[in-house]
C-alpha cells in the first residue's frame, strides 16, 4: 500500500490558509507514525503549512493528525480523499475529544496515543476488516517508541540555523505534565502523570537524526528535576543546541538551569500567559508569579538561555491597556520571542466546560468556523473580549524591526538563532495578515 501522512495547515482569521515562507520545524506525530509503516508499504509525510497537497497523486491510505485549530481544514482534506475512494484515518487531540464528529469524515478514527493502534489499523485495511474506531490504553512506559522518519521531511521548507543542513528537529523524551491548567488540552490527552523514555533511546535517536539543533517537545522539561539532570548529563557530550518547554517555577531551580545550559539549551518556551494574578487564577495557574517574571528572565539570560514567552489575551480582566503593558514588559526585559494567543477554550478542557455552562462561548463549535469571520471566541456580560485586532497589534509591535533590534542586539554564536526566528516570525505575521497564531 501507498500511505500518506498529513499534518493539515489551518485557516487564519482573514480566511486564508496559513502558508508561511518557511516554518520553524516539522511536526513530530506523522514522523513517529511513518516509522511504523512496514515494508513493502511506502510512506510519505506532508506538512501542509509548507508543502502543497497533490490530491491526484495515487495513494491507498491517508492518515491525518489533528488539533482543534486545524480540524476544519483536516475535514476538508479527509472529505476530498474519501470522495476519491481513498481510505482515511484520523487521529490526534481533537479527534480524541470529539470522535463522533470526526467519524462523519473518516473511515476510522484513532483515539489517544497511536503507536500500538496504527499497525493494527494498517493490518485491518489490508484484510478489509477496518473498524470505525480504535483506542489504545496510554503506555505505562515510553520504551521502544518508533524511530521518527526524519529522512521524510522537506528540510528546505523550514528555517535552518546557520551552518546546518537540517532544520530544528522535534524530539520527545516525556509525556504528561503535573499541572492542571484549565485551558490546556495537552494534559487531557497525555495525562498528568509523567512518563519517561529511556535516556539511552533519546540519545540514540538524536545521534541517528544527524540534527544539531533540537526542540524537546516535552510539555515540561523540568518536571522531574532528577531525571532532567541525568538527561542533561547524557546530552552534554553530543554538543547539540536545543530548545525546551519549562514552567515559571524554574526560578527556584538555578542548578537545573545551569545543567540545561551546559547540555546546550539556548532557549526556553515558557507559559507566562498573563501579568495579572487575577487572570492567572482564572486559568488555575497560580504557580505563576508575575512579580518574579523579570528575575526568571534575567536568570535564564545570565546562563545564555533565551526566553520564548507564551502570552494569552482575552481573559475577563484584559483590556487594550493589558496588551500595551504586556508588550512593553516583553520588550523592556529583552524577551527573545513571544507568541500571542487569543483566549481559546479547547474542547475537553475545564475552561471550555466552564464557559459553556456560563454561556460565555460565542460558538460552542468554534473550531468548525475558523477563518469565517469569528473575531472572538468568548464573550463577557459587561465588556467586549480582546479582539483579533489587539492580538495583531501586539504581534506588529513586538515583531517590528525596531523591537527586534532592541531585543536581539547581541549577535554571534547562538544569539543568531533567536534573530533568525524573530525575522521568521515577522514574515509569518505579515503573511497571515498580522496574526501569527490563535
């Protein structure tokens, strides 16, 4: 069989498909699944954000990975392939939260993790016994995960660090997060219990990939300090450079930050979300302490680790001043990168259920209508929510050439990478009509 694995792009607020000139890195899920397609079957991977889909190319099976942000486009792709008689299998976070909805567009859906289900799906297609739904229990151990097919990525479609033939590559070392933030669907999918890959397998995967720049996709790289120190010690001889995701409690972990820096960490993605303690309480993220943000940023920069801040606008206490003061804080503290989200109640989360019960959702199936004129996903009785226009304003100010120059004044070494990512984010923001992300 000829198998095609697709990561769909998504619709921007102005109704266009998001297609940047180059993306930051390839998606990991289809690379894992590609590693499970046995001979004599053939497999290809398409990241639609940077590659065109050829519906006329002969193919027997299409696998589509989904999030709520790209599900509208995913259903369009699935419907077109089914119209052509191709077997379509869908999985991912959104499908796992709404399997009944997805079954209207797919021959089969895979719920939860897919490493054990996917080979079974392929076998059933061959035998003509495909079921409508597959679900595997979450693995207790992450030992023996398939080797991602990094050889299938279109490397020239991604931002490549200086002197590198490959883009930044995604690598996963754990699943799960100990926190229970109300807005997060990731913990609903992976769970709160941290599960670990054996460190020798992680090291072997990185060596085999040939990549020198890695993004660790773990939801919280510092969640288990003892294990993180062991991993960093094993990474240090590899002489790689990596990004990772951490939480703001890293301010209490100087030793761990230094260990990560020695291992090659040059940037940390941090869910800052808001500078307002009331908004953080609304998100069940009170462990964030806004009065300690600046000290955390300084500590990371002292160890040559840049900050990639995740910011959320549209909470009940937000207004136009919130956007202005937040962007000013990021620029003044020379935060390397930032992504600005409008408040998005993802299905399956506590935030979604609470807002639905309070009649605060503009549309309780908003994911089906992205790019059709929706400018806010939530509503409040006494005031308007932060609109896309203000998110666009934040992007334009933060990624203005003047702001980039102020925040990325030190060039050379790994400081060049944040500069390239800033410029790429600026290009993406312009290409999407001013809004990099939802």
